[in-house]
C-alpha cells in the first residue's frame, strides 16, 4: 500500500493544500484513498467534510471499537498530512510508514533554511538515506514573475533533492479548498495553468502510487475473493493497527496483507467503507500508532 506523507516543519508552507490535492488526484485515478491528518488541527478532515460526496471518494481515518484510528477497510492508497514542527521521534514514525515524502517549500530564505534542517534530519533516518522512502521538494505559492522558482530549484538540487516544480500563488487553491474541492475537480479549461504545473509532480508520483504488480497479484476486480497472501504485496485491503505492526517490526501493509482471512470481503475500490465516521470532537489526539510509546 503506497503511503505518501507531506512534511515540512514550517506551518503555512502548503502541506494541507498539497495533501488534499494528491489525495484528490489519486482518487481520480480510481484508487481507494485515505487522507489522514497526523495534525491535531485536523485541517484535512475539515476539508474532507466540505467535499461533495458525488466527487471521487476520499476517506478519513476510521475509529474502531477501541477508539483507535485506523485506515478503513478497502483503502489502497494513503496520504498523510502532517503538522508543522514535526521532528524527532514523531517524524521518524511517519517515515517508518512512508514510501515517499513530499516537502512543500515557499521561497523565502527562512523557508529554505527551515526545509534544509528538516531535510538533514530526514537524511539521518536509514529509510530515507537508503532511498526506501523517497524525498522530493515542491515550490509552493510561487510568484511566476520572480526568480523564486529558479532559486528554489538550485537550492533543492544543491541538496541533491529532486525539485518537482513550482505551484503558483493563486486564489484558485484557496477558493477550491474552501469548497472541499481541488483544482483536479475543476474543468481542465478552468485550471489549465495549474494542471500544467502539476505534471512533473504527477510524473514523479505515478510509479510510486501505482507500483507494478507481480503477475500473480490479484487484480482489483478479483481482490474481493482472492486476497493477497505474500508479504510485501503492494495492495493489501486493510491495515492492522500500526502499533501492532510496530511491535512485530514490520510495516503496516506487509503485516495486514498476511492477516486478513480469505473469507473477509473487501469493499469496492471507489467507495471505501468507513466503519464509523470520526466525529470532530472525538479527534483529540494524533493517531495512536504515530505516537511515541503507542
Ligand atoms: N498555491 C497557493 N496559492 C495561494 N494560496 C495558497 C497556495 N497554497 C496554499 N495556500 C494557502 O496558504 C495557507 C497555508 O496553506 P496550508 O496548506 O494550510 O499550509 P500548512 O498545512 O503547511 O500549514 C492556506 O490559507 C492556503 O489556502
Ligand atoms: Mg496543515
């Protein structure tokens, strides 16, 4: 199960905006996506509540009977929105689950310095240093009339970090988010300029989010009756609570892929089942599995 996390220590750098857009793009590709806040502010959840149910579905965390936040059954792709100031053990926990980390960076020198410090911390983690968790930057809220994008490109390449281009500063993003939309939900003519700016990001994400399946992996239509049985299979249908997976020393997807009984049906890809919606008042903590000592 591909997991992509959006990380930057700086608040206001565009993490929630980027996370919502990636989740929406992924949903439009026909994937069963969960957009999960690791952020106490729950910005992504607020956005999800505004989203028209007729649009491609994006699931939030689900709460099980033990009030543990879980990835809902049927989900195949996870996007994690993270809070500003994420570092240390909490950052390492996110990295443990992420296949890729995208870092939105605004153009000021302070933004770059903060992002460089975050990059240095990430590179100290074996999963990132070894390339098992890929890392790239995206310029956010960039004024196309300035050299900001080029400055960011050079900065990023100086750190040997892939730079996936710059998204311009426009009220389109603000207005879309207010309505539970993304630019991917607009007509191509309305959003042509911005959609074009997303192309390099999409090209970078596509192989990550659509890993090549082995010949004997079940296809989406057969998954309901033939669950994956191999460790590391790329598309498990459900996840065990992460803390269990941590105890067992494996990543969630691998663990879950081996534990769901064959008789348990999965939900259709486009409409992930949500065991129980999480009410806003219930979300007083970040997911247990991402917390120290969970
Ligand atoms: N490309 C953009 N153009 C204009 N405003 C943007 C853009 N991206 C983000 N914003 C706005 O910037 C603010 C911070 O973005 P947000 O995604 O909430 O950042 P973070 O999650 O890192 O705190 C929000 O008000 C958002 O609407
Ligand atoms: Mg945010």
